C-alpha cells in the first residue's frame, strides 16, 4: 500500500535536518553561484531557445549540486565527518557511466543517479567515456539509432572499454549503492521505474530494513520510503521555491546514521578477516550478494551474554527479497561464526529463514489464530480479549516457531526470535514508520490496473521475477498471486486484497538441519518415506489444532531418509477441538447389518451408524480403502469460511474441492488431497530414478489440464474423482518406473472421494492414518532397485563444497545453469527455456518459494 505524506512531515520524521543547518548550507550554495535569482542555476525546464531540456542534462547537474551539499553538511554539523556510523559516499551520474559498457541491458537497468560509497565512486571515475559512447548517449536520448548501438546489438562490434574488470565494477554497484534517484519528465512513470531499482537494492543488500529513494521531475523532488508494508511518498518539493527542503533531503544522507537510514545493525559482513558493517567494508572481492559472507545475529538465550552469530555460505532463495510488499523471505545456509573463524571443514550447516511476518491474531469469531496473509481484514480487527495467554506468547514467539512448539516439533529449530534494534522490535509501523499511518490514499504515480492492483504498465518492479527450478522439469511456478477470475498474475507484487495498512515484524528462524526438497528423491522408497514423514507431521499439527494449508513438493524436505513438512506461515490454529457427533443411533435395516457382519463387528457397525445415520448403508458399501483407528479431538474450523478472502496454497496442488465446496473451510482433508496431487505430479513429470524419459507432448497436455490453477484445472480434477476412465487415463501418464505406485494412488483417490461424499465421517475428519497405512503397505511391495546416482553424487558434492567454502572463508559459488535431465526439447517443458537464469535450483531449507493464492 502506498500513500502520500506532506513533504515537511516526511522530512521531520524520516530525514530530519535542522532549519539552521539548512539555512547555512543554502547561504554557501548561493555564494558558490549554484543558487541565484530564486532558482538553482543548473536546473532549467527549457534552454535559451525555449526547447524542453532532456532528462540527460539534469543527471550531471543534480549530482554536482548534491555533492556540494553532501561535502559541506557534516562540517556544518560540528565535526560529524568523523562519525563512523554515517554514510560516506558520493552522488554519481551512473546512467551515463553505464554506457561505457555498450551493454543495452545494463543501460536499461541502471539508475540515473546513485549515491555510491566513496571507493566505488572513485572506481567509476577512472572509467573514461570514449567519443563513440558520447555519440551513443546523445542518440539514445534523442531517440535516434546509432551505428555503435546497432553493432553492439548485432554482436558485430566490441563494446567500448568493456572488460571483465569493468563488468565487475558495474555488477557490484548494487552492493555499494546507498540510494538512487530516478529522473523523469512525466511523474507517472517515475515511481514504478524507481521501484525497479529499489527491488534490486533489497535483494543485493540483505541488511536493509527500508530504503529511502528519490524521483525528480523538474522542478519537483519527491522522496519515497519503501518497506515491506508498502511505500510512503512525500508530496513534491519545488526545488526552486523550497531550496532548504531540497538541501535537507540531500544533506540527511550524509549526516544521519546508517541505522536511521534503513540499515539493519544485526546484519554485518565478513571482510578483511573480521566482522564489520557493509557500509564501512571495502567489499572489494564481492561482485554480488551471493558472494558476500553476510553475518546474521541470532538470539541470546538465558545465561548467554552475547547472541550467537551465523555466517551465510550459500543461498537457498534470495529472490523473494525483491518483493516490495510482503514477507520477503530469505532462506540461506549458514554456519556458526566460531566455525567460520576456525575454518572448520566439519562445520554444522543450518538453514536460516528470515521474513517479515504479519501480526497474528484471532478471526472475527475468536476461534482461529492466523497471520491473515490472505485476509481482507485490517490488523486492527485481529484481536480478542479472551485467549490473551496465546496472544501474549505470540508477542514474543514468531508464528512458525509457535506452531512447531504446539506440535512438539520445536527440536527442529536451533534459534528463533523477533529481530530487535536499539531495544525495539523491528516492525514496519512503529520502528520504521514511527507511527505515521495516515488514511490510505493511493499515490497518483501508480496507475490502477484492471485487476485492481497498482502497477506500472512497463515496469516489473512490483512483481516477483524469481522462479523455482527443478533439475528435470519445471515445478509449477509458485511466484505469482493469481485470482480465481484469471490465471494470470497481477502486474504488481502489490496484492489488491491488502488495500489496508498491514504491519509486519522481522523474524529469524535458524533450523537445525538442512534437507533437500522431495522433488530431488534418489529412489522410490525415499519418495514414499518423504511423503509419509510429511503426512505424519501434518497429523501432529492437526492433533494440536493446526492446519498447514500449503502442501507442495517444495514444502516437503528429505533429511536422512525421512520427510519433514515445512513452511507454516499460512497455517491456521483452531482453538476449539471436538469429537465427531455420536448422538442418537438410528437403526439400519437388518439386511444392511447382516451384509457387513462378516467384515465388521457390531461395535464398528454401531459407530458408523452413529456417524452416518441414514447414509450408513451407502457408506459401508464403499469402505474398502478405509482403515479404522481410535478417534481423537479434531480442530473445528467450521466458523472460519473462505468466502471473501483467498484460498491459500499452491494452485497446481490445491484441492479441487476448495472451489466446488467453497463454503467448507480449509481443513486436513484438503491438504491430504494436495499431498495426492503432489505425488501424482512427481510421478508424471519425473522419469524415475535412472529411468528413460517419455514424450513431453503427452505430459504437457496433462500438466495443462490438471496442474495450472483452480479455475482451469479444478474442473478436470473433479472429473477425475467422478470418472474411473478419466482417472485411468491420468494414471496412464505416470512413468513406467512408478507402475507399482498406481494401486496406492487409486486407493488414495477413493479415500478422498468418500471423504467428500460423506463430509461427516472417518475419512473426512481422520484421513491421516488411513493414508499412512496405505503408504506403509506400498513400501512393503514396491520394486525399488533403481537409484538416481546423479542425485547421490550431487548431495556428496554439496558436502565437499561446504567444507571447501568454510576452509577458504568464501561462500559457495553460485552454480551456473547446466542442462538438466529432461523429457524433451519442447520449449514449454524444457527447464532451460522456462526457469530463471538468475536463480540456482533450490536445494533445501525452509520454503524456497513464494506462495500463490487463489481467490474464492
């Protein structure tokens, strides 16, 4: 959510600079001739001939004036130049410098003006711009083709002054940029383009809580604060009429401390054999955030004087950090700082998950706790005077840690807590925005799209560009919010359902073990055991009133041959838990009881009659796949309808019954159906450990039919439950190596169908033990001779890479995309055609992907 704030209030809250100091700087600017006759001498809307001034001519002028202000501001503030916590940088015309590369992609993705660290600015100053590049600059801004650019595009000419060292300097600019300025002639285009650059800054600089940046549409300067709750934009500052406000905005970046300008004091870097803040570190050997040994602070436990520290060695996913609004989850492999300092090759690897968590609270019935990640309600409504003990626990315990504690699975966590800075919990409303929460008013600089979200027509800044990849076939993307009315993602990462203000708190969880996703199984046995372990975890949670609600192959990890369910950010916790209604027992006709007496004792017949009443006979006739066990109290989500919000989960694996029976709340049986679709998907797109691939044309048709989203695939999934012929056709596309899993999948379909046909019975309310026993029976019968030796070697290689990284005190190099095992060169299914080239294949840890939501 973005809104506008009066410029004077914005400066007072976020970039305070005294009026006296601003006046003194203004006087100096006038003495130097930079400001004269009520205007900045180099800022003109038109030239002497009356022609409109091009944006290009403003870049150097802005940088020069800003540098004059920045160089004098610390001295005016009485010796501030010696304060180590301030930013020491220089304003640079980076757009013109970028053209040295002759790289059209780099040119398109380079800020107009950047406040860079001084060493980085010095490096750029050493790059000379050849006359041919000057001509290219002029041609680009005059919208004329140039011979140089044409030759570069066609690969004919070598870009001027291009070299690996030059490329390196530009690739690392995002690590060393303190803020950016976007210069535009039209205000409408400025903020979306600026957001593109801020998005990159958030990913490259993981030690940023928020980013303050600028747009300049002569004569108006606007200041924008980006955090994970949205954007606050100042009203326009007329730089000619309000020169002191302009001076204050620029000077604050050289006078305020780094923490005041958005840096996280609990995240530092390892550089020059010691831990230091990124804004003071040379960082000469690092070209991107993947190269940086970031040092994350953990949480001191009772009896500890200092919190433990963990060093980043490899990314699981950093791409979510580019989301401007939302959880912005990071998942990275880390080792203890002690092991890192000792260069211990046997260092234990943990997984750190960091995210911006919404405030937990109760629903309107005070019966269900949730983070409301997909709710329309504002945070103010998520409160309840009762159950205050639970809310109190959630004040000090991150939601996911709370869920694991409730399910007695907290031994999987090593460390966890809310990030604090200066003794305050880091959240967007209080810590970052300092209580500034005016009535929401969308900024006019963002256009309203048809889907109701605010976005740029040409900028991907608000979208999540990452794609989780699969070494053999692309797993359905989990990166875009989709609506039931459309399978297409919004052009904006801003979710229109969150048009109210949403407070988010920064949390870190350090997991004890690093696993691999279920999709990287090395044998059928490991696949089934992984699935079994995740379902067993799901039942432990369910017994404690928790429903996970986002089952997918990415959210099931394999560790030492067992499966673990992960990612509980979208979970719900039901406070009331009840047994099935076993009220008055209607008598079945004698012939019905007689027909089943050989299979069931009177006690079970009585139980089924109490549960199903007049439907007991029909139910008993379809009991073949059912297994019986002791009942236990189950969560009650009946008061929590899905109606106005979103059905949460990964659309490719979501239960089709959530759409058809939308009035039924999301509960365990829907997740058990998602487990089924996840297994079936893997059996179709994978050729099996060591097996030969099959035709991609066939599997693509099936994927399009069954694994897109609820709108398109939901009806086909429903038909598969109703039609045995259609179900057989679907199973015929499983790879032959999984032939012995077909009985399991058929029985699983039968259990789900019975559950939804009789929504009061054992299958609907107690599905876990039924499915677990089916899996156990299958494990005793499968032919499991094939093993994926490539996956075995990949895991061994991982251990070797970690040992070498810690010994050399360097992060594990990002793997280059290599041709993966695939079924064909069909561009729709070929991973090399579909997956993001900027992200390595995700290997483990807490959720490597973002969530999709399907509107009901």
